[in-house]
């Protein structure tokens, strides 16, 4: 099942893959609310995502839009991706901050 997301063979016994590390259209942030967590604790996590321009035209501009869940502050950088050719790759960062 994991191979459908990782595009290849994967041996689960050799390493641990966090859902946060899958370059997939949806994002997963794992918040560890351990026994020592209190209401003043902050948690911040940044993911890098890579996208490839697969069409419909070589030159295209995408504006990233997102909605943060309640209680989470999200930041995306950059919010605009401008492609000049097909199969060009661009990356962006997504940072989520939460209090728990």
C-alpha cells in the first residue's frame, strides 16, 4: 500500500517513514502531546513540498491557497509559483504552529 504513495518498492522494516515526509498533495503534521505538555507549550513544524509543472502549458503561474485548522497558524512561502517550462520543478515551505 505504501508503494502507491512512494512510487516504488519500500521495505517497511528498514526504516520509519513519517506521513509528514510523503510528497503528497495533502499535508500531515504530527503533534506530540506528551505527558509534559501544558497549555503554554508551542509546537512548530516546517515541511518542504516539491511540485512539477505537467501542463497544460509551459508558462503558468499558481497561487497557493490554504486554510488553517482551528488553533493552528500556517505560513506558506512562497505563495506564488511561476513556471516557465514543462516539467520544471519548484518547491515551497509550509510551516504550522500550534499551542497545546
